């Protein structure tokens, strides 16, 4: 029996207890909802809160190097917002690769596909990208320690990915799936940030951002290859540079 199936029986399917499923359905018919309706009422309630105009977070007040308050135009503020988003994402990316490195080193099921030294290299690049963004934000009058609205949303969106990665029960292959998800987003957002920097004439930033995107593309290609190799090996297929692998059975 393979490692994926030998741990314990999955009891979530209704097909295992058809009589109980039928009893549940009979009870639903005997005791219907206390009132008629659907999700439209929930939608109406949500619309009330949407109409209030309350937004996620706020734009931090810029502070110049002398500590006095200064004003930035709306376009620059929105650019700083997106820079803050990438800063938050790269911070999460650093934690993601730290957790993944620990998972790879500790796992006995990585099937030779993932090289810990490559993971450590990618971890260093994620940290480097964070530091670059930190410096860039400060250089145009922003506060890199402040959480912008887009940074707030990015952080919340990454919570699930980090939870999967740090769960001691998840396998390397399962973690590769969420890492691939994160890298796809990261590549797309770096491309967007490059376009914004070009539109505002920050050619110095464009050069650095393009280098970051080049590294992130390497991350994406590598993680995609690892993920595919893991699936093929786990299914008894062929991985790069390996012969046929049969699923282990008891």
C-alpha cells in the first residue's frame, strides 16, 4: 500500500454509510427549514456593508528623510501601495521557503525530486527581493514598515498557503502544489509592478525589478518541474533522469 493510502481510512464519503445518508435526507424532508429563502438575503446584508464605503486599510502618511510630513500625489501613493503589496508577498515568500526547506530536509518522501540547496538558494533570493523593495519604498518617500491596503490583502490571501506549508501532516508534493500557486501569482505581480514603474519613469527600479522577475521565473519553472516529477514518480511514471518507478505495495 502506498504512503498516501496506508495511514488511515477516509470516512468522509457518504457511500460508506448509505443508510445514514438516507435517514438524513428523510429528516430534512420531515423537518424543513423554518422559513423559505435562499442566499439572496445574505447578499442584501452584505450590500449594506459595501454601501458604507468602508475600505480595507488606508494609505500611510509619507514621511521624508528629515521626519517632517510631506504630500505625495495619488499616482505615487497607489504605486507605493503596490510596492507594499510586493513587500508583503516577498516577506511571506521568505517564510514560505523557510518552511518548505525544513519540510524537504525532514521528509523521507521527497523522492529525490527536490534539491534542498536549490530551495535554500531561492529562499535567499526571496529575502533579497524583500530588502530591495524595502529600500525602494523608502527612497520615494514611503514608509516600508507601514501596511498598505494592498499589502494587507496580500497577507491575508497568503495565510492559507502558509498554513498548508507549515502543517506537519502535509507532504512535500502537497506543499509543492501551494508553492506553485504562490509562484504563479508572484510572477504576474512582478510583471505588473515593472509596468507601473515604467509608466512613472523609474528606470532604475525597472532594471532591478526585471532582475527580480527573472529570478522568480526560475523559481516558477523549477517548482513546476518538481511538482510534475513528484506526480509522475508517485503515480509510477518516469521522472527526469530516472527509470520507471512502480508504486510500492504491501
